C-alpha cells in the first residue's frame, strides 16, 4: 500500500498529532500484527476525555491511549506504545 493511501485510511481513527507524527514514517517498517485478546480498558474517572486500552497481540502487548473532545466525540488514537522490550514487529 502506498504511504499516502495508508495515511488517508489511518487518519479517521487517530488524532491530528498522531497522523502528523506518522508523516515521516516509512511504512515498510510498520509490521502487521494480529490482536489476540479483546483488551483491557483503563478508565480514569476524573478524565472523561481520555482512556487507555491494553491489547494483547502476536507481538506482545500494546498500550493505546485514546482521546476525544466536545467537538469530536469519537474516540481517536493518540499513541500506541509496545510492551517494553518487545518492539513493534514480530
């Protein structure tokens, strides 16, 4: 998949900053991984505009920070962090 198409298809699901950060990423270095669990949602009751999901994958756990706001009530990914020492690939 070409990078421009990849970014277009990714953009509805991520924050503007996350999308901007990926402008300089070479997509050939992004591994394809498979979710192996439904994940665990960690909710901070004091923050109704953010939460964290931890998802098990075939490459280890990923911690996904999600945000929303009054203007854009849909949850969007702000960051994805692989489990320490696991990397993002297989």
